């Protein structure tokens, strides 16, 4: 899809008077500069091994200065690979904050 065509679709979705109420795409398909501020819900089906990619996907929906409330849902099944990826994300973020912000690493999950 061309950049111009994608920009038109995003603009139509973000228009408050428009009739579009769902915008479905892969978290990897977004790329830089995609703002979906017309949304107030994000459902994440496919967590990424890199937590920064999921953070970027969440940031596409919520931006500073936005007036409406946004909700983010992560769908995970117990014992699935998605659960393992989410656990690794939490641990990576804790390690990152320990190294960058000199915070103590916390345990996020129990046996």
C-alpha cells in the first residue's frame, strides 16, 4: 500500500465524524509516524519478544494531550508461548530499569 493511500485511511479512521470504528493491523505493520488517535481501545494478540515494539504499538493509540480515555487489552492464554513472551518482556523491562535507572529488579511472577 502506498504512503498516500495509508495516510488517507488513517485520516478517515481518526475523523470523529467518520463511521469507521475498527482499524486492524499487525503491530509490526505500523511503522514510524502512524497515529491512530481515533481509537480508544487496543487489543494485542501477538506480543513481541522486544517489549519496545509493544510499547510503540500502544503509543500509536494514546498520545500526550489526548482527551479521551484509552484502554489496552492483552490476550494471553495460560501455558502458551504468548504468556512466556509476556513474562520475558516484564523481566527485560525490569532489567532495563535496573541498568538505566539503578532500580532494584523485582519479581513479577510467582511459581
